[in-house]
């Protein structure tokens, strides 16, 4: 299996290549440089592995939720390559990818990305008997002060920049329920591959034109009036 993966949904940019069990990756926190870096990195990884684009079995990508521009760019790049090669795409949740970076092996993981505008993207995952993360209760866009965990004694590993949003309000509120918190963690293309490779082997790749982004936010940007109203409501 030879699979190329892109992750551009946050301020980090990464590209990874899986070649018969071996993974090569380029990663950098590079806001606004995703378009500049992604394709050159992909070509360098292919050259380092000694394979041509035509030998790829598919393209994997992080489909969001995340920054609108980054998600859109990643999908456009992946679609362009897949269409040129006539190969399938494997879209992966950005939050599930992030959940793989939890510091400990807790059976429950809360992945959370700073969505700006006073909100976070969040999703809960439980590990099944095989260690595979299973989504619980869907992906959500929500104010960190409004997010809660199930009303039991379960303990969760927290991961992602959402735990640092709003001066760390989410980490503070859920402190007693968190076994660990990594508020600096960002999703990486190498982790996209951990999900995408077995999915591709199961035949779950799809045609490039069928890929849909997961934005969660209907309005990509609030108007100035909406921003002022939001600030006023929080102040009040």
C-alpha cells in the first residue's frame, strides 16, 4: 500500500507518505503557508521514497472540522492529484486524527480544536476492544464554557488547542474528569495515515468528487456587527 496524506486544517501543515508499512512525514507550524509547502513536500517525500506519483494507491486527507481556508485547500490539493491519477480519496476526520495524539492510553479521549470566535470544535472518542477510536455523540461546534462530559465518573484524556481557548476555560471546567491535557497538540498527516491505511485496505476509498468538507460552522465568518454583538453578550 502506497498512500499520500495531507493535513492542512489548522495552523500546522503536514504531508506524510506510507510505503509498504514505512511512513515519511514533513510537519511544520506554518500559518498561511500551507499552499506554499504542501505540494513541494509531497514531491520531496515521493523522491525520498524512490516512487512516482503513478505508483500511489490513493490519497488521504484531513477533511475538517478546522480552518475554512485550510480545509478547502487540503481537499483541493488531494482532489487534484487523485483526479490526475484516477485513484481514490480517503477523507479522515481532523478531530479523530487529533485524538490519536492523546498523551496517555485512556479508554476515552476528548479532542478539541480552537475554532476562534469564542468556540471550539469538539468530539469524544472511546477505544474499542481493538484500540480503535469510536466517535461518541458526533462532532460539535460549541462555546467551551457550554461543553460537558457524560454524567458519570468516566475519565478522559484531553487533547488539542481547544483546551487553551478562552484562557483555558474548558480545561479548568473539566479538570477533575481529565487524566491528562495536551493543549499544544495539533493534527498530523502521519496520524491521518494511521486511520486511512486500514480504511483503504477495507475498500473505503471514494471517488475524488464525492469528498465533502466538515466545516460545522454555517457562516464561515461573522460580520462585524455579529462580532460586536457576540462580544457585548459575553460582556453582559
